[in-house]
C-alpha cells in the first residue's frame, strides 16, 4: 500500500483500488453510465451562452451539466460549426481519412 499526500489529506492507493475494487472489502465500485446528449441539445445549450447571454456557469447549473463539458461544447462549435458533435461512432471527414490511411499502412 502506498501513502500519497494530497494538499489536504492523505490518499491511500493500492493497485486493487486502481482497478475499481476496494482493497479492504473487495466491493466493486458502482460504475455510472455516461450521459449522452443529442447534437440539437448541445447546440441549444451553447446557444444559451452565445445568443442569450447566459454565463457558462449559469447555463451549466440550469441544465445540470458540468461546467467543463459545456465549455468544451462551446469550443467545439466555435472551432468547426459544420462538423461539431459528429455523434457516437461517427468521425469527422478528416479523421476518417486519417484512420483509413493508418489502417492501410499497418495492414
């Protein structure tokens, strides 16, 4: 067992805890299912910030979304509005081409 110190309290770390299992009791940590949001929801959430004048913190509290998630959505939409939020399992056109080239190179 390794003792590491955080700024406020000691953190007990063991390899079994790193795998998601309590070292003392062998109890499995509950794994939360990731929330998924539609492209339209993300665009409307970002519109609250850009068009309606809400702050990111205020919009994230009202929508029940983490601040960092909403900030990332805003940045993604600003960087590439056409290809932002491609969806689960889909890739941007440039990423798809790169993946195909890598696959052909290694195989």
